[in-house]
C-alpha cells in the first residue's frame, strides 16, 4: 500500500467531490462574481454550498469563507 504525504503541494480530491463539481468544469462555469446569467447561476450554487457546509459544521453561512 502506498501513502501520499505531500498534501502541502497537492491534495487528492474525493471522487464524490469530483462528481459534484464536474458540471462546473464543463457546462456551468460562470464566474460567481460576474453579473451575467452564468455568474448569477454559479453564485447561487456557491451560496447553496456555503449554507450546506455551514449547517454540517454548525456555523452561520456568513462565518464560512472559501479561499484559493
């Protein structure tokens, strides 16, 4: 069995995350900060994800920040 320990450089992505994100890499790729249709759709998806994660970890959505 191999163990990957270089997570500071690159972290493997869970297959469930890849599956959930796939539409945003192929079809729904609007910039969430843009005001056009695609941006607004993506902003809604980000807001929904923020609310879901906040609920799971027990914080308010406005306390959760996504960073690059």
